[in-house]
C-alpha cells in the first residue's frame, strides 16, 4: 500500500499548492493551461489505446460497458457525490463537483494506475506508483489552479481504487496475464481520450458511464 499512500499524498499536496496559486494566475492563463493539459491527456490516451491487439474486443467492451454504465448511471452518482461535497464547501474555490469528478477519472483510469497497483500487490514493486505520484502531483497543481479545490477530494478516490487493486492482486494473479492487462489498459486509455475532449470543451461525454467497459476484456478472457 506504500505506493498508493505516496500517490494519495502527492495529490493532496499538489492540490493545496494549486489552490494557493489559483488567485495569482490570471483567468486567461488558467484557461490556456487547461487546454494544454487536455491535449496532454489526449496524447496519453492515444498512446495507450494503440497498443491493443484486439480492436474488436475493445469496441465490444466499450459498447457493452457503456450500456451497463448508462443503466446504472455512474456519471449521475459521481456528480451527486461531487455536488454534496460542493454544498458543504460552497465558496471555498471553484466548481468542486467538476474538479472532483474530472480529477478522479484522470488519476484512476489509466495503465499506470492499474499496472502500478498490481505490481505493488504482487511484487512489492512501487516504482510505477512512485512515478505516477510525481505526475499526479504536478497535474493536481494545474487542475486545482483551473478547476478549484474539488481536485483534492480525488485523492480519496485514488486511495480506495488503487488500494483495492493492490490488496486483491494476489487473488487475481492467475487471470491478470500481460496481454489481458494490455487490453484493459487500452479501454482505459480510450476513456482518457474522452476526458481530454471534455476538458477541451469540444464534447460533453459521460466518461464515468463507460467505466464498466474496463472490466469487459478481463471477463472475456476468463470465459473464453
């Protein structure tokens, strides 16, 4: 759990720094930084998506996963959670709901989060999560300076999400072969691309409702 704890602390510290800088950064620069971050998120997503060896599985996973997500309406649940947090901290800096949801998805949906947590649980290797902690810490500074203090609450999501993967890794060891992780990460990378488009303001994609798609490749290989 050490890697996850360090990652969580990095987000908290980065968010607090970003909140302190928020008042000193002109709105125009904030918006430009946000667009630059969005482009970086898109590149990260594309880089992970093209590694897939089974594009048909990826397409089917996204369709089936989105159907499940829309039925459950994960996006609404996350937004309601963010809104509840925002109601308690109203006037404390930015749209807390937007910052919480966006940062939670960016920090959790990706190859480094999954593979890093697995390596932590299976091998006691924290190198990937330590690297991710640095990246998330820097990103949280930028996100908080543009989206507000809601980003800091994403640290809770990261701690729970990566903690669960780390603690259950030993039970899933027989199923989590390298090629399965590649396909799971590819689906996650496409969702990251969706986040990038949302950040650019080009589209409003309910990325949270696509989250079940991440688990479809694993179920496919277990069954077939």
